[in-house]
């Protein structure tokens, strides 16, 4: 499966959960936790963020809510690269920032809310 095919499949699988992810992003933004919410989409145990969605028979992915600040603290994004990340970060009011961990590796993907 190509990267594009994987993204389309992932977007389709996550579609029923967009509202939950959007609400979580709004809480992170409204409570001034961070200007940069990140949702970690994974299929294995991971110690990043707070679990929002647990994988089940309908969705093979778990989703955790995190932030740029946690990614920097845990050295997933190095401090010196954080400005590059911020420069490319899309408006969180209209997009969800996903950090997808899959057999293709780890990548950031933006999905419209």
C-alpha cells in the first residue's frame, strides 16, 4: 500500500472520530495548554500523550492527545527544530495534526476537521 493509499484508508477509518479529536483540540487550545495540539495515531503501546481512543474491531488505531511541548520535552522534535515545525503547522481550528506511527515509519499528516 502506497503512502497516499494509507493516508486515504486512515482518513476513512478516523472519520467517525473527527468530532472527538476536534473537541480535544479545542480543549487544548481553549485552556491554553498549547497552541499546537498533536494527535498520536498508533497501533502499539506508546508513552506519549493521553489516550483518547483505544483500538478496537472498528478502528485498528489508538489515538493519544499530545502537544508540541511534550514532543520537545521527550525529544521527538528537537528544540532547535521546533520553529521549523511551527512554521509548517496548519491552523488547528480547521486541521488536525496527526503523528502517525505505522509500518512506514513515523510521519506528520494534517487532516481537515
